[in-house]
C-alpha cells in the first residue's frame, strides 16, 4: 500500500518511515499538514498516518480536508498522537479518522493496524467496483447489449446542456423493425429476440465510435449522432436500412415485399427543433418515422 506519513518531528518521521518500509509498504513523506494534503491529492494513498499537532494545518483539519476530497476512493486515516484525552480522540473519529496510534510508536501495533487498513481499503475497492458494474448494467439493455432509455435520458440531458452552453448540436435517428409483430407470430419470440440482437449489431456497425445506440422500445432503436445535422444523419440511417435489408433475414409473415426483415427510420436534428430541446427532437424523429411507415416502410424520412 501507499502510506502517507504527516509528521513534523524529524526523528519520529524517520522511525515511522522505517517501520512502514519494514511492513512492506511504500511511504510518502510530508513534513506538515499542508504538504500532506498536496501529496494526498497527487498520489491518492491507501493510508494516512498523521500527527495531531503540526504547524499550520493540524492533523484534524487534514483529516477533514481528505474526507472532502476523497471522492469514490477510500483512504484509511490514522492519527499518531501522544495526547490521551478521550474527548480529543473522539473529535478525531468524528472528523473522519478510522483509528489512532499512541506515541511513542509500537512497530508491532503499527503492523497490525496496517493489516486491518489493507483489509478495509480492499473491501471499499471491491464495493466501488461492484457499484460501478451495477451502475453500468442498469443502463444496458439486457437482450441487445445497447444502451437503454435510462442512459438515453442521461445522455440527452448532457447533450442539451452542451448545446445550451457551447452551441453544440446533434441528430437523432429512430428505427423501427417493419412488421415485427408478424415476425414474432410467424417465427416465435425466440427468433424475434435473435433478430433484435442481429439488427442491434448491424446498427452499431454502421455508426461512428462517437455515436450511441439505444433500445428505445420493443422493436425500436434510437441512434444519437453528436455534432451531426439532419442531412448527414439521413445518410447514416439509410446505410443502416440497406445493411439490415442486406442481411436477408427471411420474413414470410409480412404482407408486402421484400420478404426479408427491414427497418424504417425517422431523422431529426436539434436545429430543426424550435425550442432546441431533446424532447422536441425526439417528437420530430417519431413523426418522421411515422411518415416513413406510411410511405411504404423500408425507407428513411428526414425532418
């Protein structure tokens, strides 16, 4: 582990550093609280060993500042103190400290506390990784692997903020698989799920790395195209349309030609929305999709 040592006394600091090295950890040395905070922000150590009484910033203030700055990571904080007043120790715990060691330092006790610190920081890291995984999973459609509507809401809010602050723009392309209910009725829902996944992969393959694909509804997918206008987005949508048709997935249940799976698409951009809001762009894309459906399907209509 990285162990930040904040101690203004030279002899005490050297003894603590030696003990930390003997315990198999990497010491980072600070001679006062201000330097310790600077080194903390630079190295993000696993453990801080801090004297209580230091010139300038005290150990108590250092502890408070670290807790304010720690973010998602967790640093185990221990006070090194010769003070024995119980209320004094309670103030340290209330400020965010995890433990304390009395001076003069007992090296065996320090090693034991560092073992405990390693266990606790490891648990915090595991919890953080699990939370990160859950955060991502909550924003992914479990069937197709595309983003879901929760992620779409977050991304559109972010795009609207960027548009308002920096004048950025974007386009939306809304796709719908033609006669998909008939497909499920003809081939079964298992085949329908496989086709949804295939169409999703096809849409992804036609997009740039900066574009985002979302499952918008049962058989609907939406593509967010940052910094694109309607004319360019229509070309992307038509490339998707042609690619899906080119898959040649049989669809004998549809009443029209071609007898393969196809998609229709409606496209709109932020500049076409009078109030320049995501909700309006979505509405315009949905209206364009409606026109594409009524124009015979397997087509793209722009705003």
